[in-house]
């Protein structure tokens, strides 16, 4: 199968404000050379700690940020440099769901207007819009009779439903879900995750699912990519990565998550990483993870490991991988 | 003897929209050296309960009924100056957001010294030595240097360590940690939880850990309280709650979680939303969302029934039910 999205050597640097006049300009390397293929109908989970560049990667793929370098092939066309009408056409096929349903909906617009807006932008007639809004509200589990209400009249979970409705109104092929359940209560998270899965079946959607919650990602994804300081350090099928993680960072990340089962929890060995994420303005030499890695040797500080495929569909960027 | 005993505590907020019963008849005991986990969704009253123990309830709320015995003395009757000698000294608190709970304009050494000198008659020099010692204890590198830095010079995880250091510097009897790791990354969360576990043994403090994360509760707690709509829905040992739960809400909550260790085909969410505290449903506040609700649940408010040694459940059918939420999905 042909990938719907193919990202090659994608980079996104943000200039950092100079402190002195004649200082050399520094860059924050949020995404620093990412290769990624996404296949139609799959969900690819993008995980990592805050500051690892997962959100920037998601937004750069959607051209919400202009990439610094590299190519983004969507449906066979390179969209890295497109503008104007071509870009608008791309937007109709690739959409985003944001994390915070309180901040991402305009408080002065009614639900109908919110869901309708992308349809107006893309030139749908009034009758078509009426029909689509009702249909969408139904399919995201909202009562179409409530379409004249404002966002503040809804709970957090319902607001996220509105936001999802707006996203799927144009029937996009690819959706970047940027932490769509992180702001929601535990009992509501499952509702929204199930909704996303149902919509994926109904509308044949492809998801890039960004989250720091590895339990949620395990549930929803087909494949998982782990990011660290702007790079993908490991990517594999879900089953592979959770059962046989190769990269020490993935191993540590998985071991850090508490499991709601006291017995299991007591018998688990936890790998505690030292320190914090280093600054992406000045990333460590060699392997970027070597400063916190429990397996680091001399070579790791000098040479940078490449992302290589070690078994079918399982790639890792490490000289001394685990579980091999 | 229990270090803390809460009896029928009711903290209500008299808002313009109506009466909000944020905590409505809560009783529990906390033993020395134990960790009590309090879980609940937002609005369940878990934070208001901890603020009630500190008597830091914001306007328009107040404790309308109940007693809080700390070390045998009822502190609901204590005046402000008595409370001040308890807060930060014998009961201290760590908040969720380490960015906003430190004062940005003072060096952290100064803030730690202040925390000591409010309560103890020691010289600045001695207090500063204590500050360095406790910072080392919580794992801040170069503690001697660190006391001269401002909060913004630390990362989130380091700031939370400073907060924990400040909370522990007077060797409190009780440490209340309100979502101490929610704002942190998982690798940093693991560091902080590890630290809290170590310190518990070293200082023999009791810990009240408030969180919405059932994984954190399973890892840290000896006893667990599950709250919903201002009430205790279930209370018991961590094994009782996870393997022998007698409450449909506890079980529904566990069942709705995506798990790191288990494959699930479909998640089983709890239907509906948590209720508004101003307009609570009649009868059991959970009945509109409960799968097992019967007629009686709509009419009669349940009581907290004793179902085992130190195991209580707020449900009409507590005696007949038993759920194993900790092993959910493992067998299917």
C-alpha cells in the first residue's frame, strides 16, 4: 500500500531572540530531521515528553508551520512549499483536533456556526451546510437540537465533541489529534477515545495521534513513534514497541508509567532517568539521549546513531538496543 | 493512635448560584507513617477536603459541620494563630503547579529559611544549613549553589523538589500532596514519586496523596478513598479498592481506563458527565450514570456501609457486589 503521507528529513527551527546585538543567531531545533510514513486508515501514535517536538511535528505536517527543510509528500504531491489555492485544497483534506476544548472554540459563536465555518470557507451552499451540520452533530454524539447553543453551555467532553465535529465536517483524510483527551476527566476520556475510533471506521480516517499518555496511545494506535529532542528514536508496531522496546528511552518511559494494579506495581522494576530534558537549543553531542541514558558508553557521546530497521517495521536509533 | 481523624466533615460554598456542597459528610482516619490516596474526578471535592484540613478554604466557603482531630485536638475550633503554627510546620502541603507556588522574586534559599524561621527560633545561619541539607535530601544537585538561585532558574521537576523540600523542612506529621505530579512529565513523575516514597520512610510522615491517576494511587497508597460529588464512595485498603471493590463507581472508573499492561478491544466509558454540585440528582448522586441503578437508587440516598475490616462503600447494594478492577481485562 502507498503511504498517504511521507515525511522526509523534516526540520523545523525557531529563531531564538538574541541577547546581544552581535551574537550569532541561535535556533531552537524543535523538529530536527524526521522521516515518517503514514498509511491510509491507520493510527500512528506520536509520544514523548513535553518539549520533544511532537506537537511541532504535527503542526508542520499540516503546514501550520512552514518547514525549515525537508519534504512532506501528501497523496503523491510535495506540499512543503505549496501556497494559495493548492494549500487551501490541502487543508480540506488534512485537519487538526486541539487539546483544550475550552480554548479552541470561539465563545461568541454558536455550535452551528463553529461546525459550519470550514464549510463556508470551502464554498458549500446553505442547504448543504444545514444538512451536514445536523449529520455531523449526530455522528459525534450531540443532539442537533442544541446547535443554537454556545460552547459555554456544554461540558468539557461535549466541547471536545464539537471540536471533533468541526474537524470532520470537511471529511478530511488525515487528522492530527494533538492530545485530544488530556484535558478531560478520566471518565470522559474513554467516551472521546471510543468516538474517535468509531469515526475512523465510518469515515476511513487516518490519525496522527499525539499524546504523552502511553496508555491511551497503546489503546488507539496501530504503530507508535517515540520522539526525543526533535528526533524519532524508535518506531514500530504497537505490539512490538510495548512488548519488546529496543531504545533505552522507550524502556524507561514505559517503566515510568504507573499501572492501576497494586500487585503488579509492587513487583515492577522502574528505571528512573536522571535529570531533565536537555535544551533543544543546544542538544547534546552524539546520541541526544546519552546524558540521561543508563546504558551510555563513550561512543554515544561522539557518534550519532541513525534510525535503522532491526526487524520488519521496527526501527531504532541506538548503538546498544535492549531486548534484541 | 491515628494522627488525623475527620468526622462527618461538611464544607459548603455559599455562591450566588446556590449552595455547593463540595464536601458533604466525610469521615476517615489517617495512621502515622501511612499513605492515604484520595482519587476522584474534577469537582469530586478532593481538593476542598485537603484545604479544609489546612483551614484554607476560599470565600464563600466554610466548614459548616464536623470535626477534624489532629493529634487528638479538634482543629475546626482552632483560631488563625493556632492554625498558623500548624501549617507548614506540622501539616504541610505541596500543590500541583510548582510554577506558581514559589515566589518568583526571592531566592529559594531565602524562601526555605523563611519557612523554618516562622516556626523555629534558629539563627539565619542555622536555617540556611537546614535548607542546604534538605535540598540535598530531595536530590537537588549543588545544593550550596542552588540556594542562591531564583525559582525561574529551575526546571518544573526541580521546582517541585524545592516545594517538597520546603514542605518537609520542619519535619511535619502530615504531608498533603495535591496532584503533585500532574504538571510533570512521566519520567520526572517517576523521580518525584520515588523521592516521596524514600522520604516517607526516612521521616515517618503520613502522606495524603490527592490525584486523579489510579496508577499513581496503586503505586503509592496503603489506603484509598474514592470520592464522587463531595462524598466518599468507597474507602479501604489499596487491595480492597483494586481487587475487591464493593462500589460500582470505583469499578466503572477502573474499567474505563486505557491500560498499559492489557489489550482492550473497546473501552467501556461511564456514560454522561459528572453532576453539577448545585443540582445534584435525587437519591444516589451516581445513579444517572450507574449501570446497576435500580429504583431505590433514584429515591433513597445510600449510606456508607461497612463491608469489611476498614472497608466501606456508599451504595445500596454494597453487600451484594464485588468487583476486581485492578485485573480488568487481563483474563478476557
